[in-house]
C-alpha cells in the first residue's frame, strides 16, 4: 500500500468529523486493512451529505483540496 494513503484517509476523515458529516471508507485501502490486499491503491470515501452541511464541507476542504462546488 502506498504509504501516503493512510495519512490522507486520516486527514479527510478528521475534516469530515470536524463538520459533522458521516462517512465510510472503502476501496483497496479498507480491503487491505482488514486482510484482503488488492493490487490497486484507491481510497473511496462515501459521505452522507445533507444540504445543510454542503457549505461546511466546501469550507473544510478549501485550500487543501480541489472540490467542484457545482459537483457537490
């Protein structure tokens, strides 16, 4: 697994938790952590985003990550 993936997952998780957004982590990162390694190195994060949390998410990710406001 790419050594930079876990710190990234932790950072994004902390941002999401900081603004009260529920999430789950999947993809090969989650698979590898529970004992089923995969050749791909993808980090999938699914969020439960309600309309009242959209701006908080955009604000939390601004500066550190590119986020398409239109896509959100």
